[in-house]
C-alpha cells in the first residue's frame, strides 16, 4: 500500500530505488549469558569485528578523494580514535570476560554508557559527538554479524539502493556514492550537517528528520525519494512513477541548459556584475572551477596537505601544491587560506595539543599557526614562492582581533626578507585578508579593516557561534538558520563596513552556493560569492532572475524583521 513519509529536504532531487535499512542503535541483541567455556571464543569474535571495522576505515581513507574529502577524513580519524580508545576496549573485554556478556550485548551496553556521558555534557559541540559513538558501534556490530568475505561484499556492492538510517557518517556516504547509492533518508540529522553538505556536493537527494523511517520501512521496499517536495513515497503508484519520469526528462534538459552558462558572464536581471568564485582543495576542484567558468578561487583549503601526512609537509611540498593551483587557474585570482586546523585535528599533522576541553572554541586557525611560528613560516614561504606564478591573496582563518593580523603580517615580512637574501623571486604585492567567522571579528570589523586588504565571511562557523546552535543538531533546526535576524544584521554590518572601506568582501560559507539564499545575500549588498564549483552554474542562473536594485531597496525592511519566519516570508515576496 502506498505510504508517504515526510522529511526535511537536505539535498534536492529525486531517486527511485530499493530501501536498504541500517539500524545503528536498534540492532537485535542476544542477552543470554555466556558459559565459561564460551568466553575466549566470544572475545576472539569481538576482536575480529573490531579489526574488521578498523580495516574498513583504513580502506575508506585510501579511497576518498575530491569533494569535501577534508571533512570526511576528519570523521574517519575520529572514528579510528574511538576504535582504539583504551577505555572502550577495556570495558568491552570486561563485559565479556567478567560479566559473561555476548559481544553484541557488550557493544550495546558500552554504547549506552558512553552516549549517556556525552549527552550529559554542557558543551553542544562535545554533546553532538554522541553521533560518532553510534556510528562506530554500528560499524563493529555490522562486522560482528557479517559472514561474507571482503570479495563477496565487493560483488554485492549496493547498487540502485536508497539508504535508510538514523544517521549516516560522511565517510560511509562517500563510499556508498561510489558504489551506486541513489539517495538517503535519515530519521534524525540536520540539513546543515556534514553529511547533508556532502550529499549536496555529490548530487545525492537526501531527506533528514523522517522520524518514522526505520519503523515503517523494510528492506527492499520500493521507494520514490522526492527531496524537492520533502517526502519519501513507499510503494509508489503508476502516477508517482510517471511524475518521476517527467522529472528525469526535465532534469536532463535543465542540465543541458545550465551547461551553456559555463562561459557566460554573471549578471543580475538589471545587469549588475557579480563575481562567482570557487571553494577548492584538490586539483579536481580546480579543474571543475575552470570548466564551470569561475572568476577565481575564493577559498583554497590547505589543511589537506597537513592531514594526509603523518608528519608535517615540507616547504617544497606545499610550494608545489600552491604553484599547481595558481597555474591551474590560468591567471585568475586565487585565495589561499592559511592552515585552519583545530585542536581536534592537530595530532594528524603532528601539532600536539593537550588538555583542550572544547576544541571548537580552542586553539585553532590563526591561533594555532601563531603558536607554532616555525610551522607557519614554512607555509608562508611556500605561499610567497607560489605567488610569483599568478595573482594570489592570503586569507587568515579564525581571526578575532587586530593583533593577530599584525602578527601574521610581521611573519610575512620576515619571510620575505629571508627569501630575498636567498635570491628567490617574490611577488610585488600579496593582499592579506581576514576570515570573519568569530562574532567578535564581525562586531569589531572596522578595526580589522585597518589591517586587512579584504574580508571573507565564513558563515558555517559564524552562525554556530552567533546562534549558540550546533548545525548538526536536528533539535535546533528552528534556531540554526541563516535567516535569523541577528545573522542578517551581522552580515549587513560586515558587508557594509567593507564597502565603506572600499575593500572586497566575499562569502565562502555553505549559503554562498545555496540558491535559496542568493536573493537575501544580494539584498544585504554582497557582490562576491564563493562556493563549491558544482554550484556555480545554479547560482549564476539564479542571479540572472534577480533584480539587484529592487532587492537592495528592500534591505532596510529585511533588517527590521524580528523573526526568521518573517524574513523568509519577505524574501519569498521579493525574489519572484
């Protein structure tokens, strides 16, 4: 019988496939106590499952490249650390050896205990890491219950399936997308989670917050996932399927139409020029940015160079990567962001940070770089050398106050002097910019503009800090929205300050590439967007339908709105 399951669109599109359920915390548990002579065999069974889970993560890390690999690898690292956590492993062994629990029951008990610890934490970032516990335990349970060989699993790779789960780890989504995954439905999660962002980048339709998905759906149910309407249709009718076929034809035609915009100028309906830049971190991103007609790279993430090394990348390794980036953009401007590692990722680069209770508010971004001036100077030298091959700007992340920019400028000046003594060619000018993602930086932006040549607004973190809401927490969907009046006023303040100082301001957060927010950003005065290259044509197309002068004329009304619902209503009236 046909049934419609509602959810929140996280990545738009449609897909038709078979449901494949994954139950990370609701698996069947055998609670029968072990006999004494069964204990050693059960421990061996458990340890094999743990080893299998570790091997899967190692294989995933080796396979993942391209879109958002940095964020995916962050989660792989976190899960790998959990699988090697001494307290977790000791607790599991004790439950089996002393408590005579079977492996599955021991895993569930440990999961429940650790989840309770995370849920009791005051800090929202740490509290959200409970999701990692669920995902890691689910991976071990899957290995525990699996009886197929790796070769058999490769043969049975998921093709033509729609994943149904509580949550989906970004690493798993990336792997499954390569094996033919058509879409995903989760019973929890947020449209701003890392997995949702990855789904949009990969072009996979995704619904989140479909509360009854795991209880109402069954393996092999035929599902029509309509992430445009925000629903999953179980056992679709002939009429539903006809609508899907019509959507396929329209999507193909739309794809062909958008492809013609690759070399078009980016202008609004009233002929105002807008700059569209690309966020990038790999050669594939750079190539796609050129193909889609980007005006340059507005954010080049350098962290991948550090995260893929056990130690620190050398100056020459960094120079080669930055030079290839500059050459790859063929004379178009490139913005290189300096190292943006947080304390939760620092060990991967050999920058050991200890005792940070809250990494999200700790020594990260420029704070970490200035704590390790020798490491930072190596990166600075590499950037200066690469800047001789084309126009380069430098973006400093996590800036809070002017003295940080002053310290960075001093290090650049010293590095330039050393390179001159070595008779190395140097660029005449290298603009230095501040990334605005800390509320203090946004509020005090005029002081920063005295020392910055340009600004780039990082709305992902800025929204989290301003709204005190974790973007991955689905319980806060009514709070974490870029339409919040406080966010609009802060964005308007930063953009206006840059305009008055006659210095460029770009926006490189997730909303920059989301056509649902293009009209809002135009109304606030933004004329320089930076986004994942896959979104460039969509935003260019959207801009061509919008009247810049009209939207700017209504900015004061938008800024007087007192609720995000009212902002949404006003934008709906203005944007069409």
